């Protein structure tokens, strides 16, 4: 039987080939494919299929067979094909994480260049769930779609905090706590002095996680920046969330060579009155207990819509 990582890697290879028929063969019956939902936070709840009224293409949890059926038109939407190139991959038991860069021309005209963290759950050699974290702002801008302007709030995610089994895993949990505490010195102490932090840029496309470090002090703080610049923005959260902000890890996927993924749920009321509820997959490179690189995958459409609005 193929290993968890072999199954997940085979899936990405088929996705890169735009081979929808091959994709179908990786799923167990009843498997779920989840993508976050932009402004419609309630539709993106884990374990809840929002049904036919779901936003699209940011669809929340849906039957993987139905997703594959909808993807069968990929030759029409990307007549030249769309690449999905794996950059990093690791597994931990039944779970695997693959970071991917996508590149294609939507309808042969509009550049689509997304970056993803795919989280797979594999049982008995078949995928039972895939969670696809991507730049939703960029996807919504390129594709358009249904119900992307609908706003809602999600119930708080009630899930136990995972227990780390490695130094890297504990560093990931400590990072979540430092961000929630808006504690700049604590965050810096977790990281190597030359550590970097990458986050995607929505319509303003930045270089990917492998790109050079930026030094332009962009107030949006997207792209890859030095840890000191990003830590300062974490401190600034206290002004954005005067009543506090929670960031709770609910899944750790830990490799034995310093790579760790942390799935987490953030929740707080922004000073502009809007509720900020993001779902994250953080991927960290660690060495000797210190974080070397942070890659932050989250719902950018919801993030920009909330954090940069003047009022609710």
C-alpha cells in the first residue's frame, strides 16, 4: 500500500497534469475537498457542507467527487493548462502537507498564479479529506463567481489544542501564543535572527515563498520580509483588536527534520467593528528549536476585506 506522502504526492502530480480522471481515483468514497470561503465565514466551517448555496469557487467543504466533476471543465477555463508545482512535502502518520505554486492563464488571458498549502488526510491508501489553503483574494479576482460578496460570521471553532511531539511542533504552538498575545519580544525570541515570514498578497502579486526578502516596509506586509519587520506588525495588532485576539491551533503535522504545519483558527473583533475569523495553515522551517522561516497561508479575501475596511 502506498504511503501517506506517496498518495498525496501522486494527487499533486495528477493535478499538475490537469488529469481530473486520475484525481478521482485518489479519493475514498465520501471524501471531502475543502477550500475557504472569503467573506462568507459561516460557509467555511470545517465538517459542514454549505450545499448548493455555497460561494463558488471558494466553496467550503464539498464532496470531492462533485468537485472533480466541476473541475472537468479545466480545459475550457485553462486552454493552455495550469501548472501545480510542488515545492515542499512532508507527512506525519495519516496526514501530509504539500506546498504548491500554481501558474496558468485563465481563459487564455488572465494570469493565475496562486500558492497553496494542501493538507491531506489519508486512510488505507485513499484520501478522505483535502484542505486547500490558498490566496482567496487572488482567486476571487481572477475567477469571479457566486456569492463572493456575501458576509457572515462563523461559530467559534471548538477543538482541542494538539500536543507537540517535536521541538518544531512546540515552536509552532509557541508562535500561535505569541501572535495572540501580540508579544513582539516573545515572537522574536522564537525565531533565528535572520528568519523570514512570507504571506501572499492578493491582487498585488508578490514573489512566492522562495523569493528574495523584501525591504520596502510595505504596510500590507505581504511577500517575504525579515522577521523584525513582521514582528512589529504583530505588536500593532493591539491597536486593531482592542478587546483581544485569539489564535488557536487545532492540528499539528510534524516531520522529523524540522518542518511543521500548524492549522489554526483566529478570532477577534476589529476596531472597525468587523469580526475577523481566519483559518490558517502555517508552515515553519525549524532548526535547533528556532524558527527559520514562516509561511502563512490563509483566507486573504476575508483578511483584506476585514482588516482594511474603514467601518463595519
